[in-house]
């Protein structure tokens, strides 16, 4: 089937069905099921236009992952505390948008362990499980602590990051050669190592705000991939104008072509035509 669809790129929607990650792109013609396009030839044509994902105004450059400059300096979701949640300043009354903060930050969050490019610690809103794990390309993930706010989760993450990485090596993740890691075993080691710190933080935040999860099961995730690249080469529609090839797989927020890989999320707001 041949088709030509124009739309602004955005983060791919993901679902976990029977242990397999399923991907959709939202287009002007409705959702496009990407898993069905594996093995087919796809082409992304960049219009040399970028639109803010919030106000939809045309912008010469994308800021903070898909926003125009004005929105990037005024929206709560673009504030520095999103990258460093332990610096949340909601309680000081200086949140850029308290209503947004109440909905997105002052709600239950998980601290988790994952195997994406190796062992890492991360945080996510409870409503984003397992979406967050898939977005990071994790093959296994395990929630280990549930807390009452994003700030609290950031404090725990920063504590654990002194022992485990809190970043994903995207190149290693896309090679698909992750070794097995027993996340439950690593969780137990972490709890033993930071036992006194956990007790102190539980007392500081309140027992009703912190749940130490000692019996959770690992979430296993498989990805629609025909073949992983031997050498990971990054593609940018901004630099090349047109990119594409045979779709070999989808993992994290990346499309894996036989010509290279593209991070769809980092191209949020880019106006393209998709041909297949």
C-alpha cells in the first residue's frame, strides 16, 4: 500500500499488549499503527517547518523538547525542576502553573529499576506505567518505591543514583544486546545498602507518603524489531531533509531503519510527510 500523510511529529503512543510494545503515530488522518509497517519502506519528508507542541505557533527552533521559546520559559512542564525533580519549588509557591503541578507533580510517583542499556534507576508518574519503561527502551523494569509526589521521587532517585546510573545509553540500548539483570536482587541490595537513608526519608515525608515495595514483580517488555543495527547511526530530518529506508524495528522512541535510526521524540513539532 502506498500513502502520503502530512502531520507534526510527536512522541509515539505506546501500549504493552501480551508483553509486546505496540506503537502508534498520531497523524491528521488518525492513528497509524507502526508495528504493521515493519519490513516496509518508509520515507519522512521534512517541510522545513517546526511548530510549538503547546501553542502551535511556527518557531525557528524547538526548545525543551518541542516548544517555542516563549512557551519554554513560561510553562511549568519546561521548568528546570522537570529535569531535576528534587528541586521542585511547588511548596514555595513559585510553581509556574500550580494547577499543572497539582495534576502532574503532586500525585503518586514510582521510583523504579530498569534494564535498558544496563541497570538504571528512574522515576515516573504512576499513570505512566509501563509507558515510561517502553519510552526508555527497557527490556525489564521493576517499581521499588511508591511516593506521594514527583519531588519525593526525585529525592529517592538522587540518593540511588550515587550507586546506579540514572541515564540510558541510547546507542547501547538500540543494539539490543542487554545482558540479563535480576532487578529484584538489585532492589534488595539497594534497600540493604540505603536502609538508614530510607528510614530517614520515610520519617521525613511521612509513612503515608512512602511505600517501600518489596514484593513487586518485574515487567518484561519485548519490542517489534526484525534486526538491530550493527552500527548505530543517528538520522536527523533537519540535517538531511528526507530520511527513510526499510523499517527494521521500533524501540524506545526510535525508528530503526536499515539506513540509521531517528529519535521521534526529539523531533516533536517537526512538520513532515510520511510516505509508505
